[in-house]
C-alpha cells in the first residue's frame, strides 16, 4: 500500500513550528517511515507546481503553521485545502493568530511606515514602500498583496483539527500523528489537547489561596518570582485561568507566567474577555466596599497594555479581531 | 465602498437616534426604572432594557456582542456599594468594567460608549438622569460603526 502523503507548510510564522517537527528527534524517523512527505519548504525542494499537479484530495493531511497575512499565503492554503483530505492548523499562529496577530493593532499603512521609514536604522527619505508591481528595466516585478489584517487559518479555509502551542510540544504532535495514521481521530473541529485550564494542571495550583486578592500588579521583570507560588498571588498576571492545558506547563516551570499560547478551552469564545473577568474577580477585592471609583481606575491602570497582554496570542481569533483604526 | 457610503449617510442623518442597551440588575436598577415609569418621569426612549439578576452577571462578552451587533452604547447599572443583593456582585462588575473599558479603548472604541452606574430601587429620578446623560454622551459620539461586524474597516474578505 502506498504511504499516505503529508505536506507541511508555513505562512506568517517564525519558523519555531518547523523546529518543533525536528524536535520530534528519533520519533521523526518513525513518521518519515510511515508517510511520504510531498511538500516541506523548510527542508525539501518541492514547489507549488508539484502540489498543483496533484489530484484533489491526494494529500492525506496538510500541517499548516502560521497566520495568513498575504495574498500568496491565502492562495497556498486554499490550494492545499483543495488537495488535502485533512488540514491541521499547526501551532498558535494558525490556530488563533499568534504573535504575528498582534499586528492587528495596526494596519498595512502604519506597519509599512514604521518598518520602511521610521525605524532608526532605516533611511528612506523618498518614502519608498513595497509595491505590488514595479517595472525594472522594462520587466514587471510583482509581490503578493500585504493585507491590513492578520487572519487565523480557519478564517480563510476550513480546518479539520487544531494543534495548539507556540510551538506545539512533541508529545501532542506525536499523539496527533498517531491518531491520524490509525484513523482514531476525535470529532472534526477539535483541538488536539486536553480540554482543561492550565490552572487545573499547574504545579503551583495548590499554593493558590481559595480567595485570591491582589492589590498591586507587577511585571515579570520587576520581581524575582517565588518558584513555588501561584503567579497571580504575587500580583504577576498569568493567563493560566483563561488558557488550555497541554503544554507541560513550560513557562511556569521556567518561572515565567503563562501568556496564553494554547488558546482558550472549548467553551470560551474570547480568551481576553475571559481574562478580564478573571482579573476583575481578584484585583482589589480587599476593602472593596471602601474604595472609590478613582481608586478602582488607578488599580486597573497598573495593567500595562491590557489589550496586548490579554490577547497576546489570540487577537485575530477574538471577537473584535483587530483594532479599529481612524 | 458601498459600506463606506452607508456609514456616511447614517452619520449625517439628522434623524439618527442612538440605540443603547441597558443591563439593569433585578434588585435595584430595574426597580428604579420601574419606579421612573410608574412615577411618569420622562427620559429618552433610546434604551432597550435587559433585566439581569445582578450587574456582576454581565460578562464582557455581552458588551462586545452588543457593540458588534450595532448598538451605539451600552449601560450597565447595579445596586449602590454595600447594597448588592448578592453581597459583592456590583463590586466585581465595577472592576470588570474598569478593565474592559481600558481594553476597549485600546481597540479603538471611543470612551463614553460603555458606561456603568449605580441606581437603587428608590431612585426613579436618578435613573432618568442617568439615561439622559448616557443618551446625550452617545449622541455626541455619533453612530458606533467601529466595532460592527459587517463593517470591517479594511478588507471585507472574511
Ligand atoms: S494562575 Fe498561573 S501560576 Fe497560578 S495556578 Fe494558574 S497557571 Fe498556575
Ligand atoms: S504556559 Fe502558557 S504561554 Fe507557556 S507554553 Fe504553556 S500555554 Fe503557552
């Protein structure tokens, strides 16, 4: 029997997800034994035309990482969708937008201005910006369109499964690959990670007092966090209450608070809004009956860049999706 | 393009009236609104009332949904400090809206569209004042087109 064909593709991403595949170490050899990789730009020399030449549905599964922010990425993922039986959104950026999704606080114009003009290391007095079409010596050169908004993969094509994480951890990747090879997949649309909150599995959860109340917000670089205590108890914002478990508590174990890369659990529509409720239930609870409106406001003002913090990974997947400019 | 035109005509239309959704807690503000009604106190008819058990019940998602679905303003009103039927729901609400408000402003929403107030069951007059003030504030801001889902400011692709 022919081996199932598998494609890996990257869109707006950092390359960390490719790294995660390589991190499978000797397990990668098992995967390579079991499947036939037909596209993997980072490692193999197959091109778009090779994919175009395939029959529709010929690829068993495409793992696509990265968010969608250019015309070319949109075309490629639509092509892969057509050629694939299954599409897995691989990693935070494809799943919920990820770090590239923070660009949704700006738009193309403001990003170009910053990157190609205002950055101190750039000199561009004529204000030349990338163009979709340029004539050089009579030859027309083209670039794909750069969109104003960053999209999650499922805002552009149908996605069958999601592998969360920045980057997805090797055990979840192997579980997913095994499940696909053995045909033991859960319902379509599932996130291939436990449906529990990070706080549920966090090694520090027992140190969390029943009634948590914090008076001051502290940022990770301002204090050396106690390696035993719940971050929230120390006033360091941790997105654990609004985030799905399954990462192996990687950040917590490195004594850093969670930033939400696994996205929310199943029932939560908006990770940032969930975090707003979580913070509101613990910030300034003590003497709440004595504080004035102004005091509440100044407590809240301590949270630096709340939108960027609560939606660090999930802005494109959030209800608002992006900042409204102008 | 067509959508941009629609937006402009709405914005300039002199008969435009804001739509404001008011979440009122059952024990205080809703009763206050009721009192305003039976006392025949006049206030602008721009609010649509949703009765909720406690202001603490209002999830930030409700407010986002209102704005996305075309409401121009949202008012959440609960019991005065110390009077919450469930002891501290109104304090939770107050903190929630303080955080949500800063967040919405980061997202480009004008301050003033989402407001929070305390109105007791005996304050029919105050209820009318609050509604008048919120309506006026929102009128000054004009129609809320920024967060409406089908008026994406950039591409309307997805
Ligand atoms: S808030 Fe963070 S540190 Fe505290 S229990 Fe949850 S995940 Fe762990
Ligand atoms: S702790 Fe949070 S941010 Fe860190 S890997 Fe886990 S889910 Fe991602």
